């Protein structure tokens, strides 16, 4: 991977949503997580740069009165290896739902009582009501709870989204970009990108192979051994043919490659697409014919932590509303409806309800523009699968190693 010269921090500091973190106002739900005894606790968190942001951590420290706060940004595979190897350096891992299974199986977690979260009342149905399109274990509501009665949370969801393809509309037709198979189309050889997380990359390969008639896998998030073998052959053949410009794992790298045109179509995070647009470069997020990949992340308390009250306060802070403004205005969603009470109504309408942008141009968004993919409701109705822990995980990782070394 190439080194990144794009400053994520600089981008966040110019994002209007982050200003809300410094705003003062009535306490209410926004500061219900604050408690005087937290001065004796600290928070050591690890997760993606999506949520482990210095500005947000500093705001949590100020509003909660906690003694000390630190955070490390790293990709999921690295953190999983570190924690399973016995590290006690963190109080929580801001984990993605699919990887909870590994933490539960190895008895690494100390679940949070939902009743202890004062802001839990605003949680969206996605996290408490199963979707009848999927088996329970195949969706986020079946991953985050320790118990069927939904009293204890292995992970408190703080950010979620439905991932798609980011593309340069000046160089790739929107109709083509709406197919996962376009990532592997030789027409774009040398200019496509995949995420370096194998659980993401294999799912996308299976989706693409389904579209091409090479596989018939009903649940691309949990392919069987035969499908994994076939997907590995497919990925290796594409790599050897020079299909991929990069296997990206860093936000800044993705932004730079799309903005420069070195990569014109890629599995992408929506905030990266927004960051490219903010540079004045055309970039769009595709509406997928085969459906999106659903995921959610949030703090999972680690059993080795002496600061579990701080972890609960941090989770409650995220659900209070204001912290989610920054990530919402990058293209993610907040799991709590509290966001609507604190976000500018016109911006909430744009980001969540599919309404046209109102007001002055901002970060490449102009008057009358619509969010790519439409409203939250529309996007949620078009999910191909939720990220999940594959039954054949060991085989998948062996095959991913073969792909990397090919």
C-alpha cells in the first residue's frame, strides 16, 4: 500500500458537523453519561479511524469528567490478533459486529447492561427487531446481544452503514458501477481497489461471482468451503492479471487514489467518497443492483478492563446525539434517533431522509443535490447481507494468505 498524505484530521476539522461537539446547551440526554466518579477511571479504546478520532475523544473526556482518555486507530484483523494474543492494553474494542463471534468464543468480553445506558431508549429498530429477510445470526440484531431477552450487549452500536462502490462518474458509467462484478471487470484492469480485510473482500468476490453466474451463494457473508475455494481462485486469477491498483486499508490512501484517478472504481467507505468530492473531484457512491453490505461498529467491553464504567459511559456518550453529527455528515448513520434532536433539520433531511440539499455549497454538495442511494429507509431495504463471522473462517484466512502471496 502507498503512504497517505491526505490528513483525515484536517478533513474532520473542516467538517461542519464536528463543530457541534463544542456546542454548549441543556444537559438532558446529551450529557446523561456524565458521572463524578469517572474521574477515577480512564478509557483506552482501539478501533477504526471512523470513530477513534482525537476530537471526539477529547469531547468525551470534557463532558464525562473521566480521568484520562486515549485511542488507537487500527484495522480489524490487526486488533483481533492483538487481543486474542492476550493484550490487556485496551478497555474496549470498537469492533465490527461480524467479529464479535470470535470474542465471545474466546471469553474476552464483559457485556453491558442495556438498562445502564440512559440513551438506549432512542435506539433504532434495526438493533432490536429482527428483519424477516435474514436468519437471526445473519443480521446485526443477532450479533450484538448476549441474551435472547436483549438485556446485555456484547457491543453497543455507535455507527453503521450500508457499503457500496465508490467510483469516478467522469470515468465510469453509473450503470456499470452498480454491479459488484465491475470491480473485477478487465475493462478497469489496474484501476480497481479492494479492502484489505479478507471478510470484506471474499464477500464482494462472491457477490460478483453470483452476478456473473459463476456461483449461486444465497448468503455471500458466509460462503461454504466450495464457494471459498472458487472465490480464492477467482481473486488470485484477477490479481495475477493486474486487476487491482491497491488493496487499501487506510482512509487517506483510498481518498488519494480516487482523487488522483489512479483508482477509478473501488469498494469504498462513503466518507472517503465525500472527501474526494470535497477536493472538487467528481466522485459518487453507487446504488447496488445486488444490494449493499450492512455493518455496524461500536464499543465491546473487554473482560480484562478495570475501567468498565468508563466504557459504558463512552458508549452512552455516542448514543447521546452530538458525537454522531460528525460521522453522519461524512456519510455514516447513527443507531439512535437522538441524532434528529440535535442535528440541523435540513442536514438531517439530506443525510437521513433523502431530501435535497438546502443552503450554501459544502464539501462538494450543492443546492438541490441528493444523497447517493437515497434515504436511510431506501438503503436499508436494499441489503444483500450483513457482515457476519463465516463458518469456514480458518479456510477463508488460509485462502486469503494464498491470495496475498500470489
